[in-house]
């Protein structure tokens, strides 16, 4: 008995027809109307089959009238975090999954994530999928780039790439877990074949000198191995702003804040303990880069 036969033994004839049709075609999504057509039945009868397949863990509702298929090779028991990304991807047509969620996907953080960050230029309400909160981050079109389609257990999901993920986390650490976590994500990313030219391109495209200053200060703090050409581009971009801050606004001074850095003209309004253990983490070891 093969895996497909074993996996479909508990299904009715109608349920098996849907599962086998999706498995054989390699499809991962289906609509209510398509299920009705496959069964040659009414929409009401199709709803009974859909409800049963959802209860058994084969289908999960993405949006009204559309469902994700959980194929046999991944098991019909639990969705898991990866499929939650596929569910969240249906919230908006123009989107990418980013910030702490993308960092966790790439293994740049060990923090447990119970919020999925969906970035889109549109203003949408927050919602819940699979028991997890989805937080909508409305991003200006000028910053809405640096993402690509990624295969997540058979589903096509759009995620920010590593470079844009690091920049986004520095730009908005509140969607990451704070400045300390953003710095740790940046340090880990910088050791994993980080494309400094791409990061410089992204910073120039955003065109915000204050962000370049924060990026540059953190790069020095973690002792990242920045190529001289990329560093020069970041320095030039930083010159577009007079000075800035990292962390809370200086109007609300944090006790024992690290203070002002003359090189990058950044007031680091963050206590030393928040960045404890992160200084120098971006420095490459003699054994070479991490994968």
C-alpha cells in the first residue's frame, strides 16, 4: 500500500475524488465552485464535503469560497506554521510577508512568533488565521519592494528577501521584537552571504538618510564585514540627514542610554542591556561565512 492509499483510507468516495484530483494535478488551492464541479453536485452538497475535509485536516479556508489543500506527503493532521504563511498570503493580493515573520522563516531569529506580519500598501484590518494573529503593516509604495515568491511546503508565498528583511527590521523594530532583536537579526543575516550591494541599492531606493545612519551604526556595532564600496554608498546616503536616533525618541530619554555616536550622528536611545551580547556578532569567523 502506498502513502496515498494509506492517507485516503478514511475518506469517503467523494472526499477521495477531491484529494486525488488535487494531488495528481499538484494543485494547492481550490474554490467551492470547482469542488462542486468536480463532484457534479450542488453547492450545498459540496459544502458538506468541504466541511468534512476541513474537519479531517485536508482543507483549510483561505478566503470566502477558497481553500488551501494540505497534501498527503505533509500529513492531514496539523497545519503548522509554514502553512499559516500560505493562509496569511490570501489576505491581500499586493503583499509580502516580512519583519519578524520573514526573519523566523530564514532562521535569523530564535524567538517564537505568534504574530504573522503581512506588509501591503493597502489599509486592511487585522485578523486571525489558524489561531494566529495577522498584523497588517501598511507600507508606503516607496518601500514596497525587495520581495520574491518562495516555495513553502508546496505553497507559493511572497516574502521579503534577507536584505530587505534586515532593513525593514531596522526601520521598524517594533515589528521585530525591539532594537535588540532587530540588531540580532541583522547580525545573523550579515554572516549568511549577505548581499551588501543589494542592501545598498535598497537603502538608496528608499532614500532616507536617517535609516542609512541607523543601518550604518548597527553594522559597525555588530562589526559586520562591509565591503568598502558598499560602506561608501551608505555613508553618502547618510549625509542626506543631519542626525537621527535609534530606539525611543530622545524626547523620552531612556535611563543609561548608550548615547550619541559622532561617526554616524545617531543618538542611541537604548540601554546597554538591550544590546547585550550582540556587539561583534556580525564579525566573520576564521572558518568562514555561515550558510
